[in-house]
């Protein structure tokens, strides 16, 4: 599974539930992006703008 969000806490909570089945993508764009990352959480993929994800292929999302 892949989850894309600008709210890092949602990504962290989802990772806690799904574990390694989930690839997390933190988008540093949007109203929640400036809140920063929760303690002990690092997203698998980190981009400044959601449009950057167009350059990614399926393997990049699934084999992080």
C-alpha cells in the first residue's frame, strides 16, 4: 500500500497499523506540511510538491 499526505501524523499512525506493508509519502505542500514530523517517524518518500510524484514509477513506490 502507498499513502500520500501532507499531514505526517496520519502517515505515522498508518505506518503503526500497517507496518512494512505501507510506503509513506510525505508531501511538504499544504496547510499541515509545516507541522513537521512526529518523533520516531521518517517517511519513505519526501517531496516538496505533489506534482513531483508524476516522475515516480510503481517500483519506486513499492521498493523503498
